[in-house]
C-alpha cells in the first residue's frame, strides 16, 4: 500500500530518496540487527533507540550523537516533522521562529521574526537533521511494534519494527448516522508492508508525542444524528463544508484556526466549548509576532507582581488597539482576558484569535457544552439548539505507548506504564523512578506560553549528559516530582487536570538549566550587564528563547555564536519606542531595587517563593 494522505509538499528529493532506499533495504533486511558500534578507543558505544523523528526525536538524536552515543530513529511517516508533516492545509505555528528554533541551529530567519507555516517548520527541521548527521539514521515509514525487556543474554532492549504505510480512517457514515467503530478509531491506520525486523539497544527514548490518537468526546444520542461527525485528525481543509451548516467543538489552537476556515465557506457555523479559551493572544501585533514581547523580566517577579503587570498589559493593549493595528478583533482578545482574569500565569495559552475573527466577520456563535444530539443537530446545556449538517470535534489527542506494555510482551509493567499517562508523575516529565535512564520520554513538556521544541532540547541536553556519565539523576527524585507536580497543578488549576504535560516555560527551562549547569542567572547575568549590555538587554527584555542557555556552562555553551545571534536579533518595536521603551527603563530600575532589598527573582538572581507555595528556581 502507498501513502494516500500527505499534507506536506515540502518533501525534499533527498528525503523522498531516503524513504525509497529504506523501503528497499527492508525488503532484504536480516531478521535480527545488532546496532552495537565501536568507539575510537575500541570499546562499544552505548546504543539508543529513538521512537519518533519529530522535533523531540531529532534533537535527542543530535545531543546523544555529540556525547558519543550511537542512535537509530524510527519514524512512522515518510519524512521528518512528526505532527507538522501531516496536518491540515494552512497550518501556521502559534509561536514565532525565534521562540521555536533550537538554540543550536540558527538559519538567519530570526533576523526577520515570523510565524512558521507547517511547511516552513518541516523545512527547518530537515535542515537541522542534515546539519547534525541525524537524517541518515532515520528509518522512515517504520512503526515500532514492541520494545521487549532487556535480554539476559545481550543486556539490550529488543525493538520489533515493521515497514508501514499510513492511511487516514474516515469517521463519518455519509449515508446518514455515524459508524461508532469508525468514530472511535479516528486515527492513522498503518498498513504493514514488510516482515518484522529486530534491533537491539542499551537505552530507549520515546518521542512519539501526545498527538497519535484522537480523544473523541461522547455525548448522549450521537447515534441519532443524521449528519457527519469528524475528529479534526480527519480534517484537511474546509472545501467539503462549503454551503453547509457546521458545528465545531473545542477551542484549542487548531480548533480556533479550523473554525475560521470553515466559517468562511459554510452557510452557518457555531462553536461549542465546555470551558472557553485559555489566555487568548494574537499571532501578530503591530505587524510582528506577538510573542516577541514575552521576556524574562515579565516572569522573574513574584506572581502577584507578574499578574498585576499582565492585567495592565491587556488593558493597555485594548486601549491602544488601533495603534497596535489590531483590525481583526478590535482588541476583543485583550478585553476578554482582562475581564476573565485569564493570564499567562494561570491559564493555558490560546495563541491565535481566529475564532474571534470568525465571530466578528462571519457571525459564528459560541455556545456552551453539548447536552445531547438530535437527528438534525444538537441541544446545548443552556437549552439552546443548533441544527447542522456536520460536527467537527476538536477535543484533543493522546499518546499511544502500547508497544511498551508488558501485557503484549513489552518492557514496562502496566502499573508503571499507567503513570506515563500523567507525565507529572515522572521527573521533569521524562524519568520514571522505576526505570531511571533506561526508558525515558522526550518532548512531553508543554508550556502554557513558549514552545515545546526548546523544552525538548533542554531535556535532550540533560539526558545525553546522564547517559555519558557526566551528570547523575538526583537521589531525591520522588520528592522533586511531588514538588514540581504540586506547582504545576496549582499554577494552572483550570487546565492542568486535562493537560497533563502543561507546565510553565521559564520554570521548566530554568529547572532543566540548573540540572545541566547552564542558567544565565545570578553572578553571570550581573557581569553580563557590564561586559555585554546589548546581550543582557535582550536576555532580559528580548524574546524568551532557549539561546540564553548557550551563553555559559561546561556543556554545550557557545558564547561567540550567541553573541552573534543576539547581535542580529531584532528588538520588539513595542519596546523600542514610547511606553514600551519607558517600561524597560522603569522595570529595570524596579528589578535592581528588588534585588537590593533581598528579593530572589526567578531566572535572574536565584529562587523566588510564590504565594502558591512553591520555590521556583
């Protein structure tokens, strides 16, 4: 079978050739492949099998290779990029290239900050994989069927893999009603194309992500509905909904985008949301990415000060909506955040305003949760109704780790595997106390604001040092897990129960930097202010990117490269003139005063105790 569903047109000839070559190699592959190699001193290198070649898998491979490991990656799709290589038409990331890029790979694009399209981001990842020698180590169109326990004979984990071709399973029954089996199966149906093959590794990194299987919510009487019900995993573009009445369920970031795409062509559209959006921000403000104003100075203060600051920022943004060229929503997002007290310090970010544009320009109505379905539509919990021809459900995804389950011959007992369903039960969302560094998760830290790839990069840097024997896992891992979990649950009380990977960006990055030894805070930052004031200004008030964690430290620092990066990085125009420039001056003086009074500021001078009862480095 051949792939018949591929959204990304950015497959380079090299990747296409690589996929073809790999499939041909599998046709004559031996039944057993030992991946051990020899290092320069004649000893065997540690071998690591990585599941997934999305952003997390690629950066783990790069960091492990640099520490002398031998790595092999297994990717189900035909190209790098993970979820970004198979998404809906017109997908645009919700964090800018400045915040999304790995700190080890600048392309020059950051000189003109923008929001990547999915195709552009896959291109960035491809260039990253080529530069660091990762591309040649990827087995494309390959599914890991099982990872068996370490063999007493070899002392290695056994990977059973198979060449596959992905096909999307359509969920709707176009003759009326729905097919319940298809509805619950709304996932990638992978068709085997080869015999089983086996590989052996000392260590395992699982970077398959949380977007493998859709979470399809259920409501009473769904089977009575005569229209189509589709999970967003099956959505490619709005063309099938032209002239139809469409209900969209969920207000996540992809749900917001799809709502606008559909609203432009549908005869009528509506949105149903159980809890409403999180903290809503636009992708662009004043013709530049809005996240360029998120900076270390915002987040370093105690929570009370940060929250007051954000409320004032939102109120100011609403009052100055014309100056910010916010023509699409006329400042509605800022006013809405202000009224709901929806702040980056207490809610998950919905970092696009597409659903508000759908409201303003296309009359899309927002309703509460669905109470039940009828033959012709739905009734909501407030008693109102909406007749529709189709329902597009955007209620999220979950991971699929059954290849690890001991019940099917996998290496992880089911009780331990159940903990993987809530990554807050793992140290830094990575390490289970029962497994240590043998089997870890990568890329399962999802910041409310900020981007996942830099968090994965910090995980990869630390894990590579652990496997290389340069760092050790903490002896008090259980206590640290409890403290981190308590902080994350209290920080985002409304969103944390349903988003187990949710965390605070600066808190997470700084905590990983402390483990690695690369945080710029403290004495280094104070000296930087005197020796390189331009870099200091951008570290404190520029975009809160991962590059600050390459300025110092024994492992992975490259000050010269970062000096060039920060020299080229544009400063947000918001902070370059008027009230924004004045804000920097006043805020800088305030921070100096607070440190002089003995305050410990998160990410600047050390630890800060916040009112939610946690000490944050």
